C-alpha cells in the first residue's frame, strides 16, 4: 500500500523524519563514544587495547546485525522490526550508564548495535514502499540525518563529556528514540500478515557469516602488529566456504547467487566500503592529529571538524534534486573527484597551518561525502527490487562497517606509535589512491537499470 495522493506532503515529510530519527542512532553512536575512551580507561582501569573492544564489538555486531535485521524486516514486517529496534536501543541506553563492569558495558553496547541495526533496513523498506516519486529527495533527508550524524558525533561527544560524563552519551539518545517511536507508531502503515517464521531464517548461514566477519575483524585489527598471514588465509577460506554454502541454499541468508548475477550491486557495495575507509580515516585520524600536532584544544578541534558535517548537510538537498533529474552516476563522479581533490589538499597542511585553512580543506571532503552517500544509495536501489530492499539495505550498511574497520586498520598502521604531519600526508596519499579506485568503479556503472538491460 502506498500513500494516498490526497495526503499532504507534510505527512510524507513526517514519515521520512520518523525513519531518519531512528537511522541516525547507529552512526551517531559509532563516533560519539570515541571521545569517551580516555575517560572509560580511567573509570574501569583499562589499557587502550582493552577499551578499543568497545568500538570493535559495536562494529562487529552492526556488520552482522544489519543483514539479519534486513531479512527479518522482509519476513516479519518492517514496522514490527523498526519498533523492536527502537525498544532494544532504549533498553541498552537505560542500562549502559549503570554498568557494574566493562564487560557489562560491552554487552549493552552490543544490544544497542543490534537494535540500531534494525532501523536502517526496515526504515528504507518503508520509504521505498510509501514514497514512489522523488525518492532521491526523501533519501536526501535521510542522508542528512544518518550520513552526517557520524560527522557530528565527535563534537557532540566532546560537548557531553565536558558538561557531564560518559553516561550522558547514552542518555543523549532518548529524544531521538522518543521522536522516532511516536511518529512511527502513528504514521507507519500496518504490516501485512507475516510471510515467514523464525524457522525460515538460514541460521547456519548466519552462524558461518558471523564467524567469517569476526575472523576478518581480527585480521584487520592485527595490522598494528604486522601482517598476520595465517589469519588472512583462514579469513579467505571461510569466505569461500560461506559463498559455496549459501550458493547451494534455496532460501539463503545472503543471496550470493544474486550478487554473482548482478555484478553492479557488488560494485556498489565495494565502492561504499572504499568511501567509508576514507571518511572514517578522516573522522578518527584528523581530530587526534589536530590535538597532538596542531596543539588545538577539544573545542577548537570540534569546531574544525564541523566543516565536514556542516557542508554535508548543506550540499545533500542539492544533491538529492540533482539525482532526481540526472540519476546517480553524475553525483558519484563529482563525489569521487572531490574525494581525490580533498585528500590531495591535505598535503598542504604543515605543522603550523591555520585552523581556517584546515577548515576549508575538510569542507571539500564534507561535500564529497554528501554526493557519494546519497549517490550510492540511489544507485543501489536502481538495481534492487522493492521486495529485496530490506536485505539489500542491510548489506549496504554492512559494507559501511567493513569500511570503518578497514579505516581503523589504516590508522593503526600509520598513527599507531606516533602522529606527525608526515604520517598525515601518508594517509592522504593512501586515501587519494582509494579515490582513484572509486573513480574507476564509478565509470563502470551504467547510468540506469535501463542502460544495463540494453547491454
């Protein structure tokens, strides 16, 4: 059922906002916690290696949870899964500040990650089924909330730590949860009769997928101590086993046969991984560089980093209208070109570069993030049916977390022992090379599904 044409545009906007308020919770909580790591080390008497598991387990749970929840939203109803996700985030946000030990805190963060993982695939399924015209405009609003909330995370986290303590990072979720819950309860259409049951899930595939992702995570995190050949070998073997196992299933957890037949979707996932390697390398690497080398305080650092989020918010609505008119490919071409430009401009930064110059350079990367995030979302849905939206959206966000894990590995290799301007420049060269690879992948994409069919 789609929205009645007589219903106002205001109702459509409120429906999009209901989804957006929920979907921002995952990326926002991904980065807000980063500024609290030092405080948590003191609170629980941990080393940095210990406390880093708070981030790694969140990435892992999100990477696994996104496709699972996407599949559940297709089987059991998108509204049900969306509301379940909000309830799990509420539970975790209530209990995490009361954690008696660090182990309990990790457990509550995992619940939070699983709950927030339900919101994007279920929400995207609702948007695609309810808003049939000018979807790029609707997705641009979602992108402002979810795509840029991660960029606001460090600044918000620093503010909350300064005026309170680390529990405030969890309590900050409640206004967004409440707004999303009320709007979703009132505006989301009733789910149709359930089309599946728990037994329909490919639980063997889920288990093998989880083990495979966990092994790749261990391999990526081992970069700081050198290249671990046996972990790489085990990860590759597990990936091949998972591919062969799912290929033989009639109702697989992840339809690898579909990915094999539709190489364009696989390219989009690969490109989204690359986008997030660059984005999170900047988001986690630059603040540390600004404080250690440029000697900026937390407030100055937060203001400079707002250039990425601020320009992303300003550009995204224009990108949405452009994509509605011209398709996703022009947006992706501009996005990849600005990534290359922005990362090369990082080479101009020296030990005493002014904050204003750094702000301008980072704003270019904020512009690129707007075009790439929205462009890749629309490119994905050009090649995916509405029925496959849930699982496709889940895999899309899994790709995001794979990129995040890879960015952590890159930063560990470059900044693990010391942070200097030379190390920043090395990161810039790597990210520029990734930008060139993104440009190659973008050029391989057809302009539309119709172009693909003609080929």
